[in-house]
C-alpha cells in the first residue's frame, strides 16, 4: 500500500490541531496556566493555547488546551485486529440458533473483582439493551445469566459450569493501577488451572477494551464503547457454530 501520511484535522487538512484536557496538581492562576502551556510544548506540540482553566479542588486545576501537534503518521502502516463477524439482527440471530444450533444458547456474564460498574454489562445483557438494540435477556433462544458486579472469578466459573455456558462475558471498567489487567488475567489463569480454557467462548469488554487487547489477554474477542448486544450475540453464535463444524470435521477424520 502506498504511503498515506496523516496528522489531526482542525481548521484545515493535516494542520495537526489537537484539543487536550488534563489536570495538574497546582493551584489555579496565571502560573498554573503557564505551566500547562509549557507542559504541552514538551509533548511535541507548538502554538499552544490554554483555552480553559478551572480549579477542581485545592491544589488541582483542570485545563483544556489547543495546540498544533508536530508528528505525522503513515496510515498505510496501521494494522489492527477487528472482530470479524457478519452483523445479524435480533430475528436472524434467534432463527440461526433455533435452526442450526437446535438448542438454546447459554451465556453468563459479570463484572469481576472489586469493580462495581454494572452499566456496561447490563447494556449488553439486560432486557432493555442499549442504543435501541435489545439486550441478550430479550432473545427467546438465549438463556442469560447476569451476575452483576464484584463477582469473584471462582463464582463466575462455578455459575458457567452450572448453567453449561457456551460463552462467558467479563466486564471491567476501572483501570486504576491496571486493576482490569490483573482481573482479566486472573480469570484466564483460573480457567487454565482447571483445564477449562477451551470449553467456553471468552469475551472481554469495557471502556478501555479493544479486540487487540483482548487477544493479548488470551480472550477470544474484545468489545469496547458503543458495542450493542446484537454484535455480541452475532459473534457468539457465529463462533459456536464454527467450533462445532470444526469438531465435527475432526471427528469424521478420526
Ligand atoms: C456510572 C459510574 C459509576 C457508578 C457505577 C454504577 C453502576 N451500577 O455501574 C458509581 C457511582 C457506583 C461509580 C463508582 C466508581 N467509579 Co465510576 N463512573 C461511572 C461513569 C460516570 C459512567 C460509566 C458507565 O456507566 N458508562 C456507560 C456504559 C454503557 O459504557 P461501558 O461501561 O463502556 O460499556 C459499553 C462497552 O464498553 C461494552 N461493554 C462493557 N462491558 C462489557 C463486557 C462484555 C463482555 C462486552 C462484550 C461488552 C462490554 O458494552 C457497553 C455498551 O456499549 C464513568 C465516567 C464516564 N462518563 O464514563 C465513571 C468512571 C468509570 N468511574 C471511575 C471511578 C474512579 C470510580 C470509583 C473508583 C470512584 C471512587 N473513588 O469511589 C468508583 C468505583 C467503585 C468500584 N468499586 O468499582 C472512573 C474510572 C477511572 C479509571 N481509569 O479507572 C471513571 C472513568 C470516572 C472518572 N473519569 O474518573 N461509578
């Protein structure tokens, strides 16, 4: 692919204009604004302009800054793994499960560790769904078990075994001190210790999740902000049927 050099677009093509927001641990005032300007200059930016500064607590100021970023990027070199599944709607998915799988799909999900955020996993699993897209509980062909938040890895696995889950959905929102990394990994380790890693389809999700990241963590797929339940259901039924086809082929060969 031929080179495609890009920079951020602000007022005109490739002018490099960016908007940054951040907090510095200093008292609001002119000196604080100067510090914000100098700091952004150190980020390989020029024409720095502090457009908003507000005290958010004693000794903490929040800034919004416009600047011109100097680096360029060759877009032709950018590679990423995407969840590749044909996107189906609610009706197609139910029909596919009913006619091809010929039993109900079983899906269990939770937010693990000390993380108390449930809105993301509820968006995918609850009846109401997300962004006008029905949640998994609404699917007549899916048995859905949403365990909520602050669920231990052991409890999640036990539930998955009890309900003979096809897929396990793991959600993490808090990323402070990389807590999400250790929690996601702890669950994979538990599956490996119990030799159950290949038994379930393992999906990771949350505001900082990408498919690349999930694959690095040894999950089967990762879903981030904006995900709707039908994307998740499409992926799961597609993969479950694919795994079944592979197993049948292997059986025939043996
Ligand atoms: C609501 C909220 C809360 C509520 C949570 C209520 C609840 N029942 O969930 C309450 C008030 C309890 C809360 C508490 C805390 N919160 Co809070 N909270 C938020 C807030 C405002 C919104 C999060 C949210 O609901 N997003 C909406 C959902 C729909 O988006 P989503 O999670 O990304 O989910 C989508 C996808 O990611 C995906 N998805 C998600 N999970 C999964 C899983 C699978 C398998 C799949 C396929 C897809 C998927 O699908 C969803 C739909 O598209 C955010 C700030 C923000 N604006 O984002 C802070 C935020 C997440 N909270 C934060 C923090 C720090 C906390 C606290 C630690 C604060 C404190 N000091 O006490 C505590 C945490 C306590 C704990 N033990 O976890 C920080 C996290 C920072 C970080 N880097 O970790 C944020 C970003 C705020 C901030 N800017 O500081 N919080």
